[in-house]
C-alpha cells in the first residue's frame, strides 16, 4: 500500500467570465473559460498513525481558520463518503494567494480528492469525485476535469473540456488587497434588476481553439466591481496592456489582474515594470496538461 501521495494544485484564471441570471438558490449562473497556470500549491498527503486529519501549512500566505480549509474539508468529505475514519497528515506548501480570484482553495480541494482516491486505490469513479467536488466549491470541478482548459457553465460544475492551447507566458499582479467572492457577487446582484437577462450569444468552436480568437472572447463581468473596490485595478490592467499583454483582465472574482503575453520577453519586461513599482507579482505559464498525483 502506498504511504503518501504528492500532488501539484495549480491556480486558474478565467479567460472569460460572464455572470448570467441569478438562480432561485441565490447562486448565479456563469459562462466561463477556465485556464490552469503553473503558479501552484503542492500537497503531500501521508497516512498517519494518529487518527484525524492534520494540516501543516508552509508558506507565509494569509489563510483562514484551519477547519475551514478546503483541503481539510475535501478530506473530511472523502472519508465520510467512504465510511472510514481518517488518519492522515496533509502538508500544504501554499503559494497561491487567497481572495485573489485564482482558485487556490478549490484547487487544493480537488488535489486532495484525487490524491486520496489514488492512495486508497480508487474507491470512487471520476463522476463520484466530481459530485463531491462540486459541493465543496464552484471551481473544484474544473480542477477535477482532467484538462487545463475548459468552457464551463451552471455554477461552473458543467464543463466542456477543451483541447489545451500552446503554453503562453502569464503575469499575475496583486493590487495589495483581496476581494471576497461573496462580496463581489453581492455587488453584481445589487446593480441588477430581478428580471436581468443576458443577451443571446453564439460562441463558435473555432474561437476556442486559438489564443488570437480566445482574446476576442476575453471579458469579465466582475471588472466594474473591481474598478470600484480595488483602487489600483485600472492602473494595473492599463499597465499590462501598455506592456503588450494580448489579454489583460481581472482573475475570477478578483482581486488579482493577469496578462497573457505572446512572448516570454514581453512578459518579463512587464514583470520588471510592476516589480519596480512594488506590486507583488507571480510569473507563470498556462498549462498544456493537468498535473497527476504521484504515489510514494
Ligand atoms: O463559491 P463560493 O463559496 O466562494 O461563493 C461565495 C458566495 O458567492 C456564495 O455564497 C454566493 O452568495 C455567491 N456566488 C454566487 N454565484 C456563484 C458563486 C458564488 O452568487 N456562481
């Protein structure tokens, strides 16, 4: 029996994020294109002689209370579904900033589900894992879908896995403060009437197969909220465009902005610009495959 699994949990950006109607549940329907990037947390999950789930976090990233941690909640859910008591230790090397729109917590949850399933010799089918994941968080199904690029709708739990695009250089810029998803959605709801309708729209298949055409679909309905709540968002977005980003937008529900560049040189020049001005930045590449857990 393997004793441990190591798994890389990548961040994501949304290359398109349209917020459609509010559902009766209070959640909003989305139309979004998820793209995984190489900025990542790493999890090591080991069997332990002690009962329970122990989480050890490395990295100086602001985190909420441990019992709310999505890796822990994913492990609790997994063992509850399996009908067994857990005895594991999760070592989480945290690099993805929280409340940044990069899906770090969801990615940790998905990575935990995949690693535990492997450690226990796959008691759950992919659809069963997906169901567990979708109850943990809206971005979890994407991180379970096996592709680094996907079109998603519903709350993000219905996905069309797309053929990955060639890797592109990405720069992620943090504006200095976070934005909570719930607050961002509340602002959207406040700014709309009850009978809000989105215009009819046809997305053609070819437009999802190339960076140039995806750039035409790039928009994020949270940007007006970010412009209001994140003082430096507009300045960052403009700076990314001026330095040659082909796509420059808000990451998810914010607060980070990101740029996708046609060359590493352009990205590096943009990195230098933002680093000189004191912004926390992360350089990454878009992923052309999904990382798999490795058993030890
Ligand atoms: O997914 P997460 O738990 O971060 O969502 C926080 C809150 O954001 C939800 O409780 C809901 O009010 C709002 N939300 C929404 N529509 C979504 C996702 C989240 O209205 N698709």
